[in-house]
């Protein structure tokens, strides 16, 4: 572990007191100059470190910088054994990069890429995913489930449940899931999930699946752009929250909950929570690809994660994510 990482770990575990450079130098077996250089590097990276003569250094609780060491601090033992984390300040797309690594044999199951900014983030149907600097957490994880194409949809529903649990454990909000892969708070989108994989035609199974997650942690300065300002929000919009180490705590909570659910993935026990978290059941929707925009009543989500809808003529239909995109209209009176 680098001196910088050792200094950060010690300061982050002792935010209630100052630690002298001499104490850290003795503890780590390095010179005080090496400690000073480590503190300066951390400060340059954005950590708010107080330095007081004859007292030493203290990490302020409003520091909110995403680092591998910061994430590891909050990981469960189960997650630590499963994942290998790499953190970027900026990247084109965590999904694109991780898919390349998986295809080239450069990443094993459990590889996680995390970034503070994406320059080419993407969502479903090749839509651009807004990923501005320092306002979100963008994360992709490589999974290799023993599953066929039909069951692969459960990876997305599993992740949606895991993300709801993660967010609700970090900030005091209630999350809802918009079928099939978006998370909403107060009817505004705060999380997008994109699952992409490599399918093996000979085995009829996936060689790997990369699950990408984009979380709006805070609103950008000046607000969201014109094209999404009416539909997007952040997980902290309009609430009081603990800002201390927020992004590290959130990233760790995401990973912890995904690993926990994935451990028993084949049982699909998360589907009960997925249905409970649905924001569409009982509402009228329409299929966006339908030129007539017929209003459909959402009745349920079946065990295959398909949306069960009733047409105006009373007939029932099960809609799969591969066929449609749904936008809600209103709640039936």
C-alpha cells in the first residue's frame, strides 16, 4: 500500500482528532517529508485536510472523494473476496471499457470499474447517459452467471433491487423501480442500469454480462440540462443527508448489495422485492413504439419479469423488455 493510501486510511478512521506527521511517520516507517508529500497529494486530489501547527492533520467530514481505498473501507467481507476494483476520475464508458477487458481476457468475474465522470456514457437503445463530473457515481461490474438468454433479464431486475437497497441504506429516501431498469425517487429518474453481454450460440449461455450503473448523486451546478431537467433528479435532491464520504459509501453499498443478491441469483428471490418496488403496477401506460399510443393498465409483473398489461378490450398481454419501452401516463382513478 502506498504512503498516500496509508495516510488516507488512518485519517479517515480518525476524523475526530488530529494526527501528527511524526506519529504517522513512525507508524508507517517513513520520513515526515514522505507524510507531508502524501498529505499534499491527497489535498490536490480534492480531500479537505486540515493542517494545524503542533497538532497535525485531520480529514474534514465534508470530504467526498471517490477512491479505491475509500470504497474498500465500507465493503463487506463477502464483497472483498469477490470484487477487484479500479477507480477512474474520468473514463469514456465503464461498460465499454469493461466489455473490452472481458473480451480480451483481461478481467475476471467480479472486476469493477468505477468513475466520477463518463465522456461517452450510454443507456438502453444507444441513448446517451448524462454523466457529468463529480455529481454521480458510474460503476460497472463483470458477472458470469450460468444462465441462458431468457434468464439473463433477471440480472437487470436483481441489480435494480440491489440498487434500491443500497440507496435507501445511504440516504433517507424511498426508491421505486420503473420497469425494467430505471430507479426513480418522487417520480424522477435517479439511476439507470444497462446490462450488456457476450452470448455463446454453441452453449446457449452468456460468456459474461457487464452490468453498468449510473447514479445521480447530486444535482449539477446550474441544474440538469434542458432535455432532461423535467424527468431527472439526484438521490439527494430536496433532502438532508450525511455528505461525509458519500460517494465511497454509496459505491460500496452498491457492490455489497449486488454481491449479496448475486450469491443466490438462481433462486430469483429478489423478484418479490422487485414487484413491491414497482411504480407501474396499477397505472396506465403506453408502449412508446406503438403509433396509436393505446392506454394499457399494468396489472402485475410476472415471474419472468415481464410486464402484465390489460388492453381496453379486456385482453391480457405479457410484455418483455426486449420488445418494448414503456412510459407511464397516470394512475387509474
